[in-house]
């Protein structure tokens, strides 16, 4: 069984395998390895590959001539099935993950019954992706079926965040809209005839918007940075400035308070100041937008 997963910009292929046991003839074993070969050949080299399953072979505790694919931390003695697995792993540039970490016997044995305990379950991955594997071991207390134990592998895949491309038009620095700039903007719009468009609603809106955008770009300039906030905003007034200043002073007093009683009193004053500042901002915006809507009511 083969599953393909996409994690961010990384494609992961997970293959589950079950090799024929030692009692079957060579033809059955040959068809198994040929089928697994075909599956792996279908995985592009730039994609991640993880193979896990019961291979019914013992790779042994020593790497021997397979040091590139065997980490040297296996269990028991190598047999013919283990040699076939290591040859397959070497041919495809893989590595046996659960042979790369020094573990106690209980974390190496994948199969155990009343008379024997062996290592026949393995997890494989590409040798160049060896750094992705953080750990691989058997969990002794987890029994999949009557005799098999759960083999797990910790894999760390770095998911790169896509950079947000600057689509659309750059933002306007509205914080630079001073009184003088506003008057200059008004003059430019009057000269350009921004309010003299005619026709259907859509064309009038499009024409007027283009006029305004062009005038704003000339007067204020454009920037890809974050727009200005609070101080310098077109709805900012002296009342808001006073309330915000009081809120900052209350917060500073709270930070410098000593003792439980003083801190409790400063916290109450800060809550009141914060609420008043929020209300002042809301009222200022409401008045400003109402004035703008009244002006927009005219042509």
C-alpha cells in the first residue's frame, strides 16, 4: 500500500510492505521484491520516501559490509531475509532507521512469542533524508496483534511559510494627511475635475476613484509599509489625545505600584482610563465618518 501526502511544499510518500515469510518459495519472494521495486521507481527523487512493514528478515546487530545502510544497532544474527532487505536498501540509497539509534533490547525487538523474540519490522527512508529522523524505537507496551509490537519513528519536516507577495496597490500613508496636505489634496482634486464625472454609477465610481488615487499618490506618496495608526489619523482630536495620555499615565502608575492595596487601586484607575480612551476613539471616529458620509451624499 502506498500513500502520498503533501505537507506545505514537501511531498511525502509512505509505503507499507509485508514480505513473504521464510517458508515460501523463491518465486513468491522474487515477485514481492519486484513489486516493491516498481513502487519505489514511481516516486520522484525530490519527494520524501518512508517504507515500513514486516520484512520477515533479521539484519543482525552488526553492520558488516552494509555500514552505509545499517546503523550498527540491530538485534540478533543476520539471516538470508535480512541480507535481501539490506541489499534492497543499498540499491535504492535507503537506510534502516531503527538500526541508527542505540536502544535497549526492549526497544529493538519487534516480534515476540513464548519461545523467541526477533527483529523483523523495519522503517526505511532515503539516506540523504537521514537527518529528518529524530528517533526510531519499539514501544514495548503497545501490541498491534498478538505478537507484533509497535515501531515508531519521529520525523521532523520543516514547513516553509510562503511569503505574502505584495499584490494590489501599495498602501497610502494616511498618517501624513496633515491639514496642509488635505488642503493641497482638495485643490488637486478640484483642478482634476474629480467630481465632474457622468454616466452610470459604476463608471462614475471608477472614474472618481482613479482621480482620487492619483491625487493622493502625488500629495502623500505611497508606501508598502504599514499604515499610520492613532496619532496623525484623520479622526484624531484633542479629546482622544487627552484620554490616551491619561491611559498611558495610569498604566505607568500600575507598573510602578508597590503593595497589594496600591496595585489594586492602580488597576481600577487603569481600567477606567482604558475604557474612557476606547470610548473617546469610538466617538471621534463616529463623528468623523458621519461628516464624511454627509459630504459623500452630495455629488
